[in-house]
């Protein structure tokens, strides 16, 4: 299963539950930026299921004939993560435009980078990051290590980090959403197991785990 970095916690749990419900089946995950995973699939990387943090990256895989009939299973919105002591005193997303605030963002082609750019556009601010990271978990790590004053991540990442970071809420009128689709891949060598895993993610059990982690229903 190739899945977006922001799904690491929930999918690891869902994988364990799925294995318990399907004795003999094993789920192996590779987490990364959806844009990079889509490229891997389209370059022929062997995989059975793709779960993307954006419909755009799933569409790239569907267009090449490597997946069909993707289904949306979750939505996510952005939040600003700051170190627990909040050294730069960030209280709103607008503070990220200050030149004194060191900000980490996802690379622009990665879903968390795309959605963050939409937030800045909505807020009418220009943010110059000190670092661009390959995926959302890497942005979070920069904040946890205290290398930056703030990072723009998903609400689910702030929740998962617990006391390691503090969240600064982005108002709903400037926040932006991303939708997560999942699909079994056309060239899967285990199509029935792939379909079963997709069905499990879409099931009430899957919904429950995602909801507990802070994901919204699409």
C-alpha cells in the first residue's frame, strides 16, 4: 500500500486491524508525498493500493490506466504547528508572513504544499519559507526539533504529535481542504486483497479510526 505521509498513523492502525480480520493477509506500507508516490506507480513500481492526499495525484494514476474507480475516504484541513514554547509568538497564520518568523513548508508539488499555498492566497499573505520539505511529516519534524518557528501541516498531524507541538488554528474562512481518494491498482498481483483493503478503509471501522485521528468525512 502506497499512502500519503499524513496517513501514517491511521493506516498503520488500519493495517493491523485488517490483518487481524483477514488471517494470512499481510499489509506492507510505503508512506511518502502523494506526488512522489504517483510518479513511482506510473514508473511501474509494484504496488496494490494507492491512497493519496489529493485527487490531483490520484487522477495522474487513473489517467495512465494504473488505477480506476477511486473513492474519497477522508478530508483534511491545515493548521499551523509551532514548538511548545512558541519562540516566535505565532498567534495567527498572518504571523507567518513576518520576515522574522522561520517557516517550514512542504514542497509546492506535494499536496500539503498545494493546500498551504491556497491558505496563503485566501489570507492574502506572502510567506517565504526557510525550508521546503518532501512531505508533511518532515515539516512536522522540523517544528518538533525547534529548527523552525512554525510549519504548515494538517490538523491531524498536530493532533498526532501530541505535546511535541502546539497548534495555531487557521480560521475557516481562510483555511483550505484536501480530499483523500483510495483505489486498488490495475497491475496489482493480489487484486482481491487490494479490493478488500480499500473496502476496509471505506468501512465504518476505517471511518472510526480516521475520525478519531481528526480527519473529516468527505
